[in-house]
């Protein structure tokens, strides 16, 4: 099952991998002195866990279309994603922009919509309708996690 977490980069990567991310991010930004913000490590933790693999794969496919399917999102602003070998890194700010663009196709009118009410529905007209509801709920998890990462200056991790 997939998970979404917020934390510091060393929570997930070893020292060499962190240095690789920093090196490539510095190059992407054109700033050789760039360092990740310290953030609030006390705010780290799971934001979404036990996410259905089919729903998750469908959602990640949507992110891939926007070239934002990454395993790690950094609290720094840049366009696109950075290839770091076995994983990709993107900007949590760019992720939020992509999520906001996805709202129309997921039939979400407002970022503050209470999507949890949709969980109470047991009978859906079709499996497609159930998947659409699950996609909207996963969108909310991603959006809330990205907002949390921005507010706490932490990284967002997408673990499948």
C-alpha cells in the first residue's frame, strides 16, 4: 500500500543520496550555495497511509502527464523534476500548482471543499464513479500534504 509522508530528506535518504539531491538542485536553481530549509522536524509524519494501489497508480499517472510524478518533493520553487537515478525530485510548490490545475478534471470546485462526505456513499452507479470519488479523496490527501510541507518547510515523500 502507498503512503504519503512529510519529513526531512535524511529521514528517507542516506547522506550520499541527500548530497546528490542537493548537488542536482543547486545546478537546477543555478545557486551553488543552496541548502534546504531546516523546517520543523517535529511536524514530520504520515499524512496518508494504506492508499489503494490502483487508485494511487491512476493518480500518479495524472501527475506524470504534468511531468510531476516524483518520489520526493522539496520545499523550494523550481519547474519540472530532477532525475536522481533511482528516484525523481520535484518542487512542492510546483506540485501544488499542478494539483490546482487537476481540480477541473476531478470535478473539485474549491480547494476547501469537504471531500470526506463522499466516503459515506456506499452505492456508486459504477466502478468508474467509485474510482473518481477515490481520486478526489487522494487529491485532497496530496493537496493537504503539500500544504503541510510548505507550511513546515519539510519535504513530501510519496512511498509506493
